[in-house]
C-alpha cells in the first residue's frame, strides 16, 4: 500500500491535462470578451449590408 501511495503521489500525468484545460478556458474567455466588445459593430455592418442589398440606391 505504501508503494502505491508513493507512486500515486509522484504521478504528474494528470497535471498536463489540467494545464491544457486552463489554457483552453483562458482562450475561450478572451474570445468571448473580444466578441462581446465588437459584437455591436459587426451587427451594424451586417445591417448596413442587408439594407443595401434589399433597397439598392
């Protein structure tokens, strides 16, 4: 049992998966923040394009 606990305590294979998960979560938060900031501008651009396509001048 002691050998198992020493091996279990020294095992770091799960740490890499956790680090990658944290990196992915950080990137996701950054993407959501940027899209939230420029979302209104993008909507205005698509609305302008839609208006010009429906009723060209």
